């Protein structure tokens, strides 16, 4: 089983982006029997959708987990649309 894990690099409003560190730490590992394939996405509303489609096409994952950060948010949340 293959898991696609994505994150973003640091950007203007974020002093640091934990998703970048999570992808770096887990990409290339095996967790719970799943091969974790890490990909960094561009911080761009125009380029990110295509980059996600490309990553899915390249890796053919069983599951995709797309991570990000919202400065000021104190807890984990699930988003349907990036803010």
C-alpha cells in the first residue's frame, strides 16, 4: 500500500511550516505497512492543483494526505478548501 503525503514550504505568513518537516521526516519510510511517498507542493493557488494531480498520477497512492498550516490556528482541523 502506498500513501502520498504532501506539505508546503515556509511562506510569508508562516514563520515555519510543520507540514514541510513532517513530509521530510516520513517521506521514504514505511508506517503501518504503508510506503510513505512525500511531495512538497508549491505555495501557489494556481500551481498547487496541478501539482497534486501530478503527484497522484506519478505515485498511484491508495491514500493521499495533504498537510498544511494556518498561522494562528491552535488545533488540528480538516479543510475541504485551502484558506
